[in-house]
């Protein structure tokens, strides 16, 4: 992602049919090219008349929207969050075959949840219990402590760092799975790019500030 305004839609990092049959090309195309694109466009439109905020990073906009003028505050909260969440969502998926977490993430998952299957159960419970639209995320803090968080709408888990986020807005699955959110979750789980999630975790650990 660009670090500040004007934001651009990141291209889908794989062809539209890569994730079939778990997520079909039509559903993926709508989700990326229409929904994700709309968050990017709306965010730019909101910020355009406010050059004072053109230097703000996406993370700053997501976390400090309360400091924005009244008339764009809610819009920026929703659309900056939508950009942030979707950017990670699409980047952390890949074509089958299924992969598995790598060190040091695998050890952190065992210590925190018991096993990868236990993590799946916990994350699935979170995804299924989001009321209405939102996200279920595997997160880490700056010290590498893992947790599962749910957020509503397009809020983000910041200042926690999301490693992986499951979009449970109906637009993410209704075209293909209708009301079957659990089936969509299972399909999404098979598409997780664990090597990339693991690399993200390892990278965050390496750049963490020293514990005072
Ligand atoms: Mn979505």
C-alpha cells in the first residue's frame, strides 16, 4: 500500500481463478475490484479537500480518525479501515495445496492455543459470532503475544498487529456460499498462505523495539 494519500488499489496478487473452488473467480472479482476498490476511492474522495491529512499514513488514519474534522471522521474511519483490512485479507491467501505455520509462529500458536486445530476452532468461533458485518483476526502485540480479536464493520485491530484476518461481511461470501458463513470460513482457512503469515510474524518480532 502507498503510505499516504492518494491511495491506490493494490492489484490482486494472483489471477482471479487461483483460489477456486474455495473462492470462485466471480466472487473474488467482485470482492476485490468492486468492494475493495470502493473503499480506496471513497477514502481518496474524503481526503481530497483536506491537504492537512495527505501526509497521514493509512495506519494513522485508522487509529487517529477521532482527530479528524467532524464531516469526514466517520467516513475515514470506515473507509481507511476497509482499505487496511482488505489489503491484508487478499495478501494472506494463496492457491492450494494447504500449508502450515512455520517457526517461530508455529511455536507461538502451540503455546497460545494448544495446536493449529485449536487455533482454527477459536478463530472459527470468533468468525461465526461476529454479529452482522466485521472481521475475525489473528493478531500479535509488539512482543509476539498472539490473540484472536473480533471487530465490527471496518474497524481495525490496531494498535495490535493483524497477522491474518477473515472477512465475514456478507459481500465476502454471499455470492458463493449464501448464508453458510461456516462453510466459507472452512474454505478460507484452506487458502491461508501460512509461509507468508509466518514471515510477517517473524519480521515483526525482529523489528520490535527493545522491552524497557
Ligand atoms: Mn470485504
